[in-house]
């Protein structure tokens, strides 16, 4: 259920025309400060456009998500790729700006809908604003029901938008994700009042996402990301790989696509390709190029350690995670995970003393996170997984 809620509230649908204008080129390449400056300039020139206020709000959210490592794959259970969301704690200034931009967007949309209830662009923009607010409620306030209620409102607004204009392909992004997710939920969650009447169907959801990915204008890239996440969750790795390869080519400065691609190669047993991808990323980083300027070396160690861990290369995984935790720049999510992995490896050596120390550091960093809770369990009972003795 947690996986379902997270992707449910994440869908706010960045509106990026297919030509990828400068603001969105920066956005999709993880250059959020640059994207924010452009969106703010555009909003100042067109203050009555609700889409621009949504762009600013979403950029603020994604910048915070990148900061805490919330845009990356889940690497413990391997069940929730692209969807692990650590807690966020934005500054009061960022929180105020986010809320102000959403409030302005919602007011502008409602004013337009008061004049024309069939204004599908206003319906869509209002749905985006509700989706963004759902994100904030889940990621920051941890308000589960408020987040789900707003996400469901976003879905209903987008359904109205496509009812008005069935040719509005981009409007099917949220509908596709919701169809897939609601169709995946246990029945007990579907009886919630704000899910009444939303039955969901996984196959329909995937078909709608594929349509947006192939024919959409604004949301084609978001649809490809969600499809890749779904395919990986369902172990359909061969379908996910070309999607992520395409995203990495289109947005070459987004190192997360390259890192994700390495994990997908490892998923299908192509460990040499996985390490070649990570070595290529490291080479770019060490060259001094600005392409991956914001990527810390510790994160590359973390991903290499992850690939080695899952491919059974204990000694190599140990060396990479040790390097990751002693180097600067590792986000909290990756740091907690690295310490937990070190504990698991020490348990297998076996060196219970070092394992306990590593688990304690993971718990101290983020006791309520998923890896923090898992580490607590290993403090009670040693990890008994299977890894080979070395490389």
C-alpha cells in the first residue's frame, strides 16, 4: 500500500511541451535552480497563467526531493523502484513559497472555471495543483488521508478535462497511474469514501501510460518514467531498459537515469554492462566536466556497492560502501542504506561487532526510515542472506 500511495500522490504532471524549452530542459536534467529562475521570470511576465505557478511549486518540491535522495530507486527490498520517499524538511521560506504558488494557481483556475466550467486547461491545471499539494502532504506533513484525498481530487479533475476534450492525450497520465494503482490495491483500501467509484484496472492503466508516452506532448517523459517504474516493479526489466536508455539519451545531464540504468542491467544479470555504465559515469565525474557537477563521488560508490551487493560480490561491495560513508556529499537516504548494507556484509563475514556498530549508525541517522527499521531488526537477529566470499 505504501508503494501505491507514494506514486499516487507523486503524479502532478509537469507540463513540458515536446520541444523541451529551456526551463524544462534544466528541470529534467536535475538543474532545479536554473529551472526555477526561468519559471519565475516567465511567471512574472504572465502572472495570470496558473501553469507557471505550478511549475515553480513543482520545481521547489523536486529540488528538495533530490536533496534528500528521494528521486532514486529503492535498493533494499527491490520492490519499489523510483518510489522510495524519505521524509523531507524544507526551510520555512521554501514551504511558504510552495504554498503561495499553489494558492495562486488554484485561485486562478477557480476563477476561470467560474466563467467556464468546461475550461479543460483550467481543470487540468487545478488537478496538477491538487497533485502537488498531495505530494507535500505526504512527503512533508506525513498526512496520509489528506494526501490521498487530494490525489483523488486531482484524478477526478483530470477525468473531467479529458471528458471535455478526449483528444487531450496528456490528461490520461494521472488516469493511467491511478487505474494501475487502484487496480493493484487490496479491496480493503478501495472502500475508502474518496475512492468510491474508482475501480481501477492495471492493464488499462498501463495502456493509457503507453499512449501518453508515445503520443503525449507535455507529459510523455513523465509517462516513460512511470512505465519504467511499473515494469521494474513487475520484473519486466527488458521493457524498462529501453525506456530508461531513451531518457538517459534525451537528458544526458540527469545522472539518475544513468544510475538507474545500471541497476536495470544488474536486474537482468548483465553485471558487466551495469559496471560499465557506472564506470562511464565516474569517468565523466572525474574529468571535471560540468555534466555531473552536482553528483558526489560518494553516490557513485553507493551505486557500485549496490550492484556488487546484489550480484554477490561481498568484498567489492564492502569496499564501495566503506568509501561511500567516509566521503562527503552522501544524502541521508543513501547514507542510512550504506550503513545498513555494511552491517549485513559484516554479519556475513562474520564480524558481529562491526555489524552491530554499522546497524547502530543506520538507526541513529534515521530510526523511522525503512532501512533504519530494518537495521533495528538486524540488531536483534543477524543478517543471514547469501553473498559469495569475494569477487
